[in-house]
């Protein structure tokens, strides 16, 4: 029933349209040309209003004008409580250490200054012994030297798991930064002087009872260090020539943690220490242009020597 009705309506609609067209042609009626706008051809993207706002204060001002409570945004930074962020009350090494004799005038002055600083260190050692009853100052120096040797051996072998157990989270990025694509050859030759604890501090962090123990160990030894780049070229040091090294190591432990251990936390470099050796930079010497049939040895090519140039510092 629905289909015949639809057909009849379509026939009537077509008939009315034909009659209207015939009437327009007879009367010569002209309609204006319709104006078409390219609306559908353009794509429209929805941009949230918060993205357009570049300044945060504009959002707060709009919220205040609308009598709305603007939620405060907190920028939280994660912290690590297993170690401290630095060295508290760092030890100041006396100038000319390992060179001046205690019998000289300057050596006696340094000795008296060390005795003045030892009072605070003794109070810190008492706090450390309260949390670690097995702590002995004389035996700790040798233990700190072993931690130092194992940590540097793990660094040379790129053993990350072992290195994390021997150094703190603050010291790890300082030791591994810039070592990618490099080969490190390090050896501990001998100890010139027995290591000893010269400084002790027991700071707290976050809360009053959250104590950390920091001990500064003086170590005078012979070491060899050689660093190669990814192409096997020597950048620094030598594997055959040992050097005398005087270092002040900072060993730290989280005393409140019963499972805490002593780990390497950093080094103290005095202001009077000599400058480090510069890195040996290698350059490419341009050679002759060879043809496929030529050999380099047959040309007897001589490497050009640079001209002497006067310079000043």
C-alpha cells in the first residue's frame, strides 16, 4: 500500500515542476545566480581554550572574575632519602699536605688546626657508634680503601649493579657521566701511606632523627689510569706510568636504616691541587689522492710538518 502511494506522489511532484518551468519560460522570469560559499571544503579543528592560554595568571584572573575557586597546582620533586644531596661541612685539606714535615713551623700550625677540628669529629663518631656498635675508626680506613678500589674496578668493567651497591645515588652520575663509548683502564698499584679518617660529621635530613654518617678518609697511593676513545686512541693518562695520587674520600651511610652500608659519596678536591692533564686530541693528516691502480707505499709520501708559530698565553 505504501509503494503505490509513493509512486503517485512522485508523479504529481514531477508534473507540478514541469508546469512551473513552462510558466517561467512563458513569462520570461530570471532569478539571480545563487552565491556558493566554500564552507564544506575547509577543515575546522577544535582547540581547547586552555591550550591558547599562554600565561597561567590569565586563568587565575578569569577564575576570580567568575567567582570560581582556582585549584592550586603543586610541583612536586621526588627525593631520595637513602643518601644526602651533598657533603656537609666539607673538610678543608691543609695546603702542602703530604709535603710539609710536622717538625716545620707550617706543619705545626696545620697540626694544631686539625686538633681543633677533631672535637666536632669526636662527637660525630660517638653518634655513629650509637647506631653502629661494630664501628672502629682505625679499621674503617682500610675498609674505605677497599670500597674505593672495588668501585673503580666496577667502573672500569661497566658493572652497573655492583657500582650501585658501592657508591651512593649522588655519586653514581658523577662517576659515569661522559664514559659512554670510552674504554677505562685503571689499576691500584700500592698505598704510599696508610689511609686514615681525618674528618667526621653526622648530619640529619628531613627530620631530626634521620641521621647520616659522613667520614672523610685521606688516601695517598700510586695509581695508573688510561682512557681510550671508541676508536682505541689514547685520550688521557698511561697504563705503564703510575702516578702519586692524594685523595680525600667521603664515605656515607644512612645510620637509621638497619640495612644501610658504607658507600662512596664523593671526593674533596682542594683549591691548591694542581690542574688536571689536558686531554690528548688526535687530528687527521690529509694524505694524497690515490687512484685505484696506485699503492700508498710506492709514492714515498712525506707527512708535512707544521710551521713554527709564535704564541702567547
